[in-house]
C-alpha cells in the first residue's frame, strides 16, 4: 500500500544576478500522492558502488511519464534525505522502483529530523 509521503528534489545551478556566480538551489520538482517505502539491507554489489553505506531504502511510486527521475536526485522521507540511484520502471509501466542511500546519524524514525 502506498501510504508514505515522499518528495523528489533536484539541485539546479542558477546565476546570482548581483555577483554573477553560480549558486546551487535545491527545489522540489515532484511529490507523488503516495509511495511505498521500506528499509532494506544492502547487497554486496550495492556496497561496492557506495562506500560507508549505512541506510538503504526502496521507494515504489506510480509511473508518471511526464516526470523523469534521474540518479542523484534527493528523496525526502520522514524528514530524512536520501540520494536516489538505479530507478527502474516495471515492464508494464505501472510503477517505478528506486533505491536510495543515506548516511543517517540517528536511529530516530518518528518523522522528525532531530
């Protein structure tokens, strides 16, 4: 069941009008109506891809052809931020499964970041 709320965020470079320097701004580009999120243990190939991996989640959302999710996008779930990797669309194009990793420094899972 898709009861969890997640938000997809992407970092975009813009130019500061005053100084002319490039600024990274993170903005939310997609908030699906619901998602299924579960914490999973990392497999050996996933650990090889990312060292110091402490938390790995799997997010399943409904497929939306107008939204492109790419590696490196941030996923906000229960106040924590994860970095997406390996988005995969099922053969019938109904769902997208995304694995994401984070180096959490707390065991708090009640929805607040502190």
